[in-house]
C-alpha cells in the first residue's frame, strides 16, 4: 500500500552536511509517522529520528542537535538534514513509515525503504 524510496546520501568529510530524502507513494493510505533508521554492516538497525503526523520530531541522543527531520507535503517527501557529520554516522540510512488504510479503522502497518548509503570519511 505504501512504497518508500530514499535518495541522496554519498561521501562527505567530517563536519560536513548531507540531506537524504524519502518519497512515499501508493494509494488509500494515511501516514501516522515517518522516520529514519540506520545500519552498519554487522550491527542491528538503529533508530535515528521520527516525525509524527502532528509534526512532533524526536531524535536519538547520538544525533540530537545535529540532525533535523522535516516534511514536504507537496512532494510527499520526508527529509533528514544531517549537519556536523562524524565518522560514526557512516551507515545505510533507511526510511520507515507507519501507515494505515485511509478508509479503515486502525490497522497500522510498517513500511521500509531500500536504504541509501552515507559515508563520512576520516
């Protein structure tokens, strides 16, 4: 019902900035929240940030003050602006959405994008 496609990412030097994007598409869905998780090879996926349908943003302590999550309703897109990047931020960043059928009661489902690579050099 919901498809998520990430874009952006790439190679950046420590202290630099990068913005990754996640576009949602589909039909008959209402999104409750969207967020970003990241994963380094050999490690479990780590939560980074979430923004609710009401616009409330939440961040992991490791990125608080450096990352900003935002929405663009006209483009059906969620962004993660990453500033003051550190080598520890290197990971594949995955977009996540919690959504339900617009015309049903309850029934939230979780959706994941394919991820985009962010590499912060030494």
